[in-house]
C-alpha cells in the first residue's frame, strides 16, 4: 500500500504508523527502517512508540542514503513513470504514482543486496571514521 501526503510532518508520520499497527497481525513484531529525518524522532512520535514495544525503529545513516532500498524504488518510479510525464495537477501526479505502484505490485520483485550485511556495515564504519577525522581537522 502506498500513500502520498501533502505534508511531511510528525502528524502524517503518526497517521502512517497507526495504519501499519492496525493492519499488521497483532502477534508480529514490526521492524521499520526510516531515514534520520527529524519528523521520525519528534517527541510525540517517541511517546507513541514507547507505548508500543512490538514496533522497532531502525534509522539509516543520513550520510549513507545508498543503504536505503527506498531510494532505488524512487529511482525506478522516476525513470519508468514520472520523468517524461506531464502532470497538470497534483491529483494527476498522485494518480500516476498510484497507477505505477498498482502495476508494480501485480508482479513484485524483491530488491536484492549485492553485498553482505557485514561488508556494508564495515563500509559505513570506514566512512563515518573518515568523516569524523575530517570534522575534527576542521575544528583544529
């Protein structure tokens, strides 16, 4: 299921989380991967999540958007549907996105990592180390 929201505030994020909680089987733990966007860490969101121990948030590093498979999906929808499209209104754009997702979901294919989790995490650690060193050099 996909949704387009006019705004991206903590209010919309909570609405999305409530929908997931409602629709997911009650006996399942939920692991959600999100970016480090402040909306996801808003105090109201944190309070809501604290009352729901089955929901586990995992945040992708801001400096490593390549980790997010969502970015790959956004690339695909842009290349395959939106880039050459002409949309005269927001509802027309939303309809195009909804149509793409409905078509995509008729024959979904998983995004496959080409690296092991260990390789990816080691690369993140190296990148963070280099970034920290550069930031320290800039301060001195």
